[in-house]
C-alpha cells in the first residue's frame, strides 16, 4: 500500500482502521518523535495538501589515510615542540613520546594518535597552542594508548590525552578515553584482550564525568573501582601537588566492583548464606 502523502511503499505506517497514517517524508502540523530519535508526521485521509520538505544535500565525508598522514609527521620529528608541550601541560617528555605525540607543522598543532580496542590507529586528536582540541576530519575518535601499555596489571583509565600523559608521568599503567562518555566499546575490547588484573577509572569531578564512569564500570567486565578527584581533572590534581602515592592511597580505600558477582541477585534471608557457606 502506498502512503497517500509521499506515494512511497516503505518507511510510512497506517493504523488498523485507516483513520490516520504516519509519513516519514511529508511534513504536517502533527509531528511525532519516536524512540530512535527520528520524526514522523501524522496525517488524516482528508488532508488535501501536503508540504514536501526541501531535500538537504548531505556533505560527502572523506576518509583520511591515517597511516600515511602519520608517516609524514614522523619524517618531520621536532623534539623541541614536544618539550614545549611537556612544559605547557606539566608532564614528562617521555610520557609524550610514549603516547607517540607529533608536531603537525601545517596545522601548527600537536597530534595525538588514537587507537581502537585492537590497538589499530584510527584517528588523530589535534591540540592547538590555544589549548583547543579537535579530532581530525575524516578520522575517528579512539583511545590514547601508550607504547608501554602492559597486560595483566592494574590499569588506570583517564579522560583525554593530557590526563593520560599525567598518569604516565606518575609511572602508572594507563590508557585514556577521548571524552567522559565515549570509547566504551574500545575499552571493553581492549580489556578483553590485555586482561588487566583490575581497572581504576579516574573520573572528572563533574556530572558528565560521573555518569560516564558509572556506565563504563558496569560494562567493562573486569574488577574495577571509580575514584573522583578533589578537583576538576588529573592535570589539575598534579598541578596542585597530587602524586601517584596519593592516588594509590585513594584506590586502597575503595570497594571494588566485581562483575562476576552480579549474577547473585537473590537477597539472603536472615540467618542464611546465599552461597551455601
């Protein structure tokens, strides 16, 4: 059956009685937003005229050859620029080398490589002298993974490339997610591959950071805990005199979340043990 409004046979809906129909293409004065975020428009059979929305030409997204771009930066290595960034964000020079940071002379920005959960480079995050950060067009957001990333050890998860550099400066085994609510799938994939002993999520002290950490903690599938810093983020924590010793003391006081125990949902009755012990 064709939709009376757009005359197409797909995507539109008609109710059982045929008294109303939902067109996904032709606008009416009765918009209906659905759970997946799309908007349809309710019409009556008596509607005589329809307003056809203008077609919007979507820009073509061109993928960038990340490997080729990275090779061009490697040929133009500039240690002085890396030292400049280390001083700017108060981290060690070696931590930036560990993250494979490069200087992009054309964009006048520092380039942080980003990787998926299989440690394949998929994107570039540019940091400009103004401290503005942008993901390079045609590339994808991913994780900040150092060369020294070690399996089977406690893994610290930070937010952003600079916070990851701070954690590496502290001597921690760390990776960074691109933002508070992104990188979930890649982190789950990475943890399933490197099998860390346990995970510590370092959470930015704001609502978005807390929500992102809570979601990640439930999905990781690894024994983990979340620590909220007494300041905005890990960089500010380091600038105010924070240290790895202080962080580890905070972790030692935390109760770890163990996903394997979540299958035991039945509460214990008085005087009994649900595990039979």
